[in-house]
C-alpha cells in the first residue's frame, strides 16, 4: 500500500477509535479455512517448561493431564502419515521448478464484470478483503507446510515425554524430506507466494511480499530440531542439524536481500510482526544475533507505537473487514515477540528488549486487555462467524508472565476443534494449568 494511503487510513482509524472506542465499518463474515496452524506455531514453547513438564509426566500418574493423552494420540497418528513435500503440486510456479513454493493470493477474485469463459486467466482480478477465494486450496504447498510444521513439533514433544523411538524417527524423516533430501526439499525462498492471477493490471505472475507471511509456519520445525536435540535421540544427529542450519541460513539471507522480502519488511501491520518473528527466530537458529538486535530495536522503538495506541486499540488491524480476527492475529505475533526478546542476548548478556510486555504508550498488555474487553462485548466489534477463542493465545501468553493480573480473569476454551490447539498445558507451567479454565 502506498505511504499516503497508509497515513490517511491510520489517521481515520485514530479519530474513530479516540471518539467512539470502536471503528464503524462494513464487516465481512468469516470464511472458515480448513485448518489454522498459526496459533499452534506462534505459541511460545519454553524448552525449559516443556522439559520440566515432561519429567513430571514421564513414568508418573501423580499429575495427569488430558493433554498428554492427546499428545500421544496425535503422535501415533503422525507416525502413520507419509512425509510431506511441496514437489507434488498440481501446477508449477513460473520458474518451472517444482521445489519452489507456490500459493495464490487468498483475497483476490476474477472481476464480476468479466464475461470471459476462462476467468482465472482472461479476467482482471480484484481484492475482496477477508473473502477467501477457494481456489487457494487447489494448491497443496500451504497445506503440506502447515501439517509438516505441526506434526514435526508434535512428534518431537511426544518423544521428549514418552521416549518412543518411532516418534523421533518420524519427526526426523519429515524434516529431512522437507528441508534436506535433494529430491523432495523445498527451495529456501518464497519467491512465488500469493501470486495474483488473471490478465489485469493487478496480475503479478510472480510472488508478492504478502506471501511471505506463510513463512511463519517454519518456526515450528526450528523448535522441533531443538526439542530433538534436547531429548538426545539417536535418530537426529549433528549432520542433520548442520543441514537445517544451512537451509535456514539461505532462507534468512533471502528474507534480508530479496526485493519482495524487503517490501514485506517495510510493511507496518501484522505482516511486519510476523516477518520480524520469523526473521529473529531463524537468526537465532543460525547464530546471527546482530540481526535480532537490529530488527527488534527498530520494531519496539518505531513500529510498535504505531501498531498499538495508548488505550490498547490496534488501528491498522481494526480498519480491516475482519477487525477481531486481525487484532487477535497480530497480538499472537506480538506476544511471541515479547517472549523472544525477553530472552538473554548472547552478545550483551541482558534481554534483547527490557520491559517488552509493557512499553509505555504501546503496551502489549494493554492491547491484550482490550481484546479481553472485546470478547466480553464491552467495546469494539466482532465480525459474524468470528472465532472468539483466537483471543485465548494472547491472554494465556501474558497470563504466564503476569499471573496475578490475568489468572482466573478469563476463561479460555478447553476443547478446540483443531486438536493441536489443546496441547497448551505442555508448555504452560504446571502451577498455571487451571488459571484459564
């Protein structure tokens, strides 16, 4: 979006928010997608907490929790699945290389004024914000990335708890197929993400910056590797980790140097939040800590104050036709980032960002409190068909850090339709398991 348009829209949002507390707009009913992996991938999973909880569960029924039975069930299912790859896609990207990532822009449709028989190729495409074109599901790269992401991490966690060799072996097989084996690996770029089809001026036929947001699914495989290393399994070795580091080094460099990636890094809304999350995670994995320092310092000093106002509103997200979804969606990225930057910086030996959760005037805590109020119907807007449990993840993340403020103030869903999302006790301190029920 052009700078002038962004400034104008932001100004309108600030006026509306400050005067009325809500942003009046035409809301779009939610179109449910087959699966939502973002919550699972972006939930902060402390390796220390995972290990402590695993030790508590292993060989003992003193502190049972249904999440561990579910973990075992999901891992048993994942062992039976074939490995995931993107090379079996039904259509090739413009490069002609089946190893290149390919996806369609989800909110772009053939113009309703076009009468051509082949609308996908011979019509101009227009943007219908929030309305998913079902054609995106004809491509399977996104689906395969999502399932690989969730299953490898689930299998690694299951091995950490149950020490069943089949879990570690399958996690290793899936990681090698997707990242390391020459015949099945994905090339380390997203050059052809969210292509706009058709013959109009909007058609790209190459990737767009917006397509890079799918790369957030790559955070889970990084964690899967770390969990496999932590578990000491014989099914994952130093050469495997070195290969993964090499792949993510190439992807990291592409995120910094490629034109569409640079464009994504120059956005200001949830796209920037997820771009930053992805980049700092991969930078940490390959040991490039200076990239982390530069990116998070800029984000917290320049970008976060524009994303969150003093009263907790997120004007860039609440302007959208799915205001609740996008507010919750951006907060998922922000709470992940707050957890990440609160870690020790190997170069300075202090946190990357001090007081990341509660920066004055642009507090992530305040934004989460507003989201709670929206769920309670006290302010804001919720679009028809919205999943209000999207707020759970941000509330839990803040609650783990500040239990005296959030414990027993919010009731999170205990039974998500997507079973992976019910595994949250695995990475939540045992003492807080009952905080949000």
